C-alpha cells in the first residue's frame, strides 16, 4: 500500500509492506486529474473552513485592503458583501469582529469613523 508518512513536518511518500516495514519512495509521479479528485480547490477549502478560521482569513484580507488606502475608506456594506462572497458562510458578527480588528491591525482609523464619506 502506498501512503504518506510525516517526518519532521514533511510528508514523505512510502510503500507500506506490513505494519512494521515501510520503504521510502524517492521519485514519485502523480496524475494531475487524480490529485485534483483527492484534494479540493482553494475555493472549496475556504468553504470548509470553520467559523474562526474564516474570521481570521477575513481579518487578514480586510487588513490588506485597509493598508492599501488608509485614508479612503469604502462603504462597510459594500466590503461586507465582497467578504461574504470571498468567505462563504461568514456571519455578520464574524465580519464585524474582523472589521474592528483589521482597523486596529492596519492603523486605518478612518475606516472606523461613522457617517458619509466626503
């Protein structure tokens, strides 16, 4: 049986002859279509993230947006809609926490001010 063994944080392909004996494979070739069947795409991975992981990913995403234009904030409602497309299943409360933390992380205080933008 072919399997993956973890050695120092690195996955190594090997052949397992029995429960005690394994042989490390040096040169491994995989078919792309078979690999893609086994491992989902990035967008599918995001769909499967738990709530905390989605919030954390959203926070990093928001922080980058806010750092790009700290003095020119975009409407929160618009950014929330984009975030919910980017991170399906992200709740409004999780977005609001990520928003507040991203403002602190980026130092873009203008994004936290209420009211219409000039």
